[in-house]
């Protein structure tokens, strides 16, 4: 009976550790996605759509 209780305790501990690892991976994944999104927004802000832009060379035929 004692071995069974030890096994149950160990099983519960492994489940908690697995849940913690999943949570950590999800947190890292969300942080990366947030950084990627912030970088994308920053890059979009740098674009200057200037319709009156001067063309230095004539267009090819």
C-alpha cells in the first residue's frame, strides 16, 4: 500500500511539473509573438508613402 501512495504522489508531481513546463513554453511563445507584433508595428511606422516622390531615372520602355 505504501508503494502505491508513493507512486500516486510521484505521478501527481510529474503532472504538476509538466503543466508548469507547458505554461512556461506558452509564456515564451506569447512573448515572442508580442515582440514580433511590436516589431511589425514599428516597421510599419517607418514607411513614408510619399506620392510626390521624385524619380531620378526615366522608366524603361
